[in-house]
C-alpha cells in the first residue's frame, strides 16, 4: 500500500534547463562557438539565471559548453585539427572499398 501513495518528485529546474539547452545545442539552435547569454537563456526558458548557470556548468562537464570568466559561456567549437584527422581515414577506406569492389567485379 505504501508504494501506491508515494509521490513522484518533480524535476529540478536545473535538470529541465540542462535538458532543454542540451537539446538546443544538439538540434542546431545554437551554432558552434556561439555565445550563450545566461540572462537570455533564463528569459527563453522562463526561469531565473541560477538554474541556467548550474545547467551550463553541467554542460561544460559534458563538453558541450565552454565557460570563459569575464567573457561568458559559449557552445563548444571544433578546431581544424580536431576535424581533419577523420576525413583522410574515411576517404582512404572508401577508396579501398571501391578498389576491392572493382577488383571483385573484374574477376567475375
């Protein structure tokens, strides 16, 4: 009987803000490297700045947000060095697959 009377705890505003800001970043509502104003986010979410500030700290821990003292919070950004290593290996594997499929079709 005690299980049926148990109340569900409401989600914390910080949790809700974190979830919504994460969705906005992943969904492309914010560009890479774009500055994020705590005040504007708070207004958009309909909450005070405190849960937004806490949410941004969590997202920093996840690598989605960069926080620079006296400058603000920014969506993460990628450097060319972080992006470049992925492309050559992908194109090399495609060309290898292409060559192997061409060789297999010639041998048939």
